[in-house]
C-alpha cells in the first residue's frame, strides 16, 4: 500500500496558520515536482483543504493527513479523502482505521523500542521524529539492527542536511518549513522554486 507514497523520496508537509494558504501552497509544491502532500490536521481548515486538494490534484498528487493522533482524527481524514495517514507517534486504533480503509499509515517513532514495536505491528514505513535532534548518524545506527525499516526522517530537514539524511539510508524525507517559510517574500513562485531546488539536490545524491 505504500508504493505510491514518495516516488520522489520526498513528502511535503503543509502546516500553516492561514487556512486560505493551504491549497495554494500544496499546488505550488506539486508544480515544483513533489507529488506526496501531507496536510497537518493542526492547520485550520485542514479537512476541507484535503477534500479540495484530492479533487483538484487527482492524478497529479497523493494527498494525506498529518498529525493524526487518534481514531476520530483518522475517521475524519479518511472521510475527507486522505490517501495516507501520518502520526508523530504510534496509535493502534489509527492503524486499524487505515487498514480497514486500505490506505497507508506512517506512524512516528524515535527510539529503538518504539521502532521495534511498530515493526512488530507489521508497519515498515516509519516517520523518525524529530530527526534533526539526533542527526543522520543516529539514523544510520538505527538501520543497523532494523534493516527492514523504511525511515522517513522528519523535523528540521532542510537544504543543509537533506543529502546527509539520504546518504545515511533514509527511504524518503518529510520536509515542510524549508519549502513553505518565507512565502511572504517570494510568494508561491518561491515555494515552487525551492521545491525544484530540493529535487535537484537529491537527484545528485541518487546519481540520477
């Protein structure tokens, strides 16, 4: 169920205090070449935005919900059309809701114990959060005892460390503010430009 997530090895996170900005930000990111969009449920109007984006982006992007903390969040996000769910932690009820709707669930973990528990539950794509606090070296160490882990480092990923996390073995990266901050200065064109720049950076890491 996770094959359609992060084909560019990137998941763009849209988190903003402005409900009017969610859809334009997501569309600007997709225009820049990232096709996996996570709309954080802490964003005002997130469910409405997910519904609009699922309709507008259709075959161009996979739209999911982030910060899904419980079964109620999961039900609301799925009803809005979310095609994957992301959490900062692990919730078995959210996993059950995702499985019953046949969509991916990407729970969050940081410690070996947390990662091991999630892997035991049959989930291999795991958000490592907050990734930047312990750095790429920690991710490399974590993959030693857990080679089946498909790690999605998230939290503090930017242009200065994205390549290092990929070289440490990340399956994909979750990135938000590095793309969307400063929109007031450069507008949506700047968001698209930064998205393209990030893709070029990671293409060099992958040798593509």
